[in-house]
C-alpha cells in the first residue's frame, strides 16, 4: 500500500481575472475549487493511474470536511485526522497573474494530533510506500519528517520525500528511496545556480552520497534528471506541450515515478513515467489522467 502524508491540506480556489486591477473590484472569468496539498496531489494522480493509496494528514472544520468529500469522490482513500479547532486552509491562486497566490495558515496541530499520526504510521511494514511531501505548519516541530523516518527505520518501508532545504537534508541519513528537489531547490542546498541538466547531475550524485537512493530533479522547461540507485544517470528534455497549469506538476512526477517503479521495478520506466505524469499535469487544467500520462509517455520514450 502507498500512503501519502499532507500536514496542511487545502482547498485551492483557482481563479482567472481578465485585466486585473489592484484596489478595485474585479470579477472572475473562470473558477475552480480543488483539494490541494502536495501529498494529496500525489494521492490523486496515483488514483488516476488506478493505484490504490491512502491519504494521511490533518483536516479541520467545514473546509476539512469538503477536502475529504472531494478526494474520496476521486477514489482516494482518506484516513485524515480531524482536528477540533480551526479550519483547513483555503489557498487563492490567481491564474491570470502567473505565480500569484495567497495561501492560508491552516489549523494549529497539537502534540496529541501528531501522536495520532505516528500511531497510524506504525502499521506500515515491508512492501509499503510512504510519501512525505510539502512544508510543515508553524505549529509542528520542524524535524517531524526526520522523526517519522527514525520511527520507521528498519522496517523496509520505501519512503519518498519531496521537501526543501533542511527538511530534506535532515532525512538523508535514513536513506529515503526517492527525493525530488527541483533544480532551484537543489542549487539552494549547495549554494549554486543550476540551470542545465549537465549542471544538475554532479549535485544529484552528491545527494546520493549524503544518503538518498534515487534523486529525481525536476527542471520545468529544461526537462528532468535521475540519478538512480543502480548507478545510472538519465536525463531528458521537457516534452513538447502548452503549459496550462503548473500547480501539482512536481507532485505528479513523484506519483508517476512510484507508479512506474511498482509496475516494472525498472528505473528507466519509472523515470519516464515520472516525467510523463509531471508534464501531463502541466499541460492540463486539472491533475493528469491516465490517458493523458500515457500520451506524453509515448513522446518521452521517443525523444
């Protein structure tokens, strides 16, 4: 079973506003309301690929109930922990001004809630996969990923981590199966600016030396790089297509890689599935469907 953890899920209110004017009343030309959060995105793409998984994390209030309702309608099994106080966050994403977002804070997550999550993770065993993705709310200890991996150490659970800076570096001693920084995040760790796939490769290998088994680096329009556990290094240019919505593309890449690995246990296939899933989501209004991923996969493998 694959489990994903999202500490701070959201309802993402994605709007377009034609000719947006600051300080005036603006009206939307299009609207979408979707469940969000990196772990949930992984869960939803896995579900689109027909892979059963369970979403773990925390929800609160009426927004939390709506998150659960929506992901279950999409076929994702929810085991999200309800918090009594506060509400799950609402994130506003303004499509017509690229990259403009207002993200909510979310509820305060107390120690007793963290303990409930740890107890749910105690059921994981050999053959299970755990995805830890995204930032940590201010109310939680910033070493929570490390504590989770320490707790699961020795159980042969495959763990994928999609996080930044210290949150990522601090878990490497526990040898995660997969990490997925983008080139900017990877460069930030080493104090370098990494623009090309050739520049990324030596630093992906350094992350392996620090403990990661597989390092998958997303690079938006530049493509992607994989430094694999078997010693191989692969890179591909970005597939051709129109960027429609970059939200969730990196999470889709994680889902595609894991789906490909579980299907064939072969790193080339996993890599191409990851690239295909990430690109297919970027080319779509919503997270990619199986059909969309398969179409991009054919393009990737021919490149």
